[in-house]
C-alpha cells in the first residue's frame, strides 16, 4: 500500500510566493540603489546642472555621459529618497564606481559640487564683469546688470546712487555653476565691505569725501595706472588738481561715456556735454567709471605727496610726470618721438 501524501496547504504556497517576490523586490531595490556604476576611464566625468533643469533632463545627461548605467534604476532610487525637485545647481564631478544613491544624494545635497574660480581683473566695468560671469558660470548677464542698476536693490544693500558700479570688488571668487546673480553681487559687495573698513571710511571723510566719492576717485586712478608703484603718484596728481581747482581732465571718465567700449579719445570728445566729462566739468564725476581694485583705493586715500600736475604715457608701460605745463609739453614731444621710432 503506497504511503499517504501530506495534505496540501495552499495558504503556505501563497505565503512562500509572496516572500519570494518580496525578496526579489528587495534585491532589485538594493541593486538599483547600491550597485556601482562603472566606466572604463579613471578620469572624473563632469555634469553641469543649471537653474530650471528638470530631473529627467539631468538624468538624461548622466546617462548620456555614461555616469549611470540605467535611467530606470536611477529614477527608482530617486523616488525612494525623494527630493527630485530640490537638486542643486552646479558643476559636478563623478568617478567610476559610484552608486545611484551616491550620485543622487550628491545632486540633492550639493556634494561633489566643484567650485569654479573666477578672477575679476581690476578696472572692469560692471557689464564686462557680467560677461565674464556668464562665460564662467553660465549665469544671465542681463539679469546681473539689471540688479546692478536696480535702485531698490542698491538701497537695500546700503549704498547710495543709481548703481553698484565701483563697489563690485575685483577679486578671485570661488563660485558655483549657475549661481543666482543676486548671490554673486551680494558676495562681491560683501568683499568690498570687508576691505573698506571703518578706518578707510574715516580716512575718506577726512579728505572731505563720501565712500562713493572715494571710490569714484579710485576708479579714475585705476583707469590711468598700469604700474603698481605709480598708483600713489597718479593719485597725487589728481589730488593736486582738485586742491587748486583745476579740472581733472581724466581720459577714463571720457571712456565711460562711450557705449562702444574703450577707444582712442578724439578732440571732439573733449567737448561732449556729459557730467562724466572731466575735461568740461570741474570736480569729480557723478560716480565711479569702473570697479577699482584694492591698490587703487588705498593709493587714492593715501596718495604720494609731490608737486606734479601732469603726466603722459612713456613707451615702457609707465608715465612721465611734470610740475609745469612747459615740462609736460616737453614730455609729450619726447613721447611722440619715442613712439615714432617704434
């Protein structure tokens, strides 16, 4: 007689099936989240995340560059962790072997976000700075300039005048790709405030200037000086002119009038009726004509004491200085002769 079979229990088979499916599901989830994404080269691969980029656009970029193996698995990881609408802008570097979790959290929390060094040279006008930031960080140069010239924004930052021209301190900044233009300006203004301390404010007042006037003067020195050791000398020339009521007659103020950018100054330009024309109007112009650096601001506040009233470029990157108009004319002739030989 054959042995009797144990009675079948359908409920157990269902439970076993569910357990198996659950195990498979957990395995898929763990695989999706933690299995390393690998690519052959050892160099890091870069992805830029700009403002307004959607999660799917970022994921496509990751997949196109071979940083993630599967968009489906990466999307599953993102759904588990959440926050796909909070991915941070920036320039991200990813290396081979990173899991989907590591990559996603890098984007959500700003990890591996490479700071970009942007060097702003001394003497640039705001619009030139805007173009440089646009090239380096992918920001909107038009919005940058709109903020620079926004009277309300200027007042909220604690400055007088129609714009922030002159107060966007030239410096090397380490910034994030796609950074908000307002944050960039606030950082520049913050650097200016950090440099222009209370002692410099007091020095400007001792010279009879507001901070804006001091920066305006410094922007003229910045526009004229090439050699660092000549900055205090040039500042001294303009201080001497102001003291005796002589017009500044500074080319950088004329250049500020030109919409087409720096160009050769013509005799007709000297008669242009514009408050920035220091050949026509005495005293300082209404505001800065560029964004001066620290050296020019210090030179303007602490000029060299001398009797020079004139200077003209020499052929070695510097200037010849003169006390009288006759000496100056001789230097002009000397310059012309030297240039004709070159």
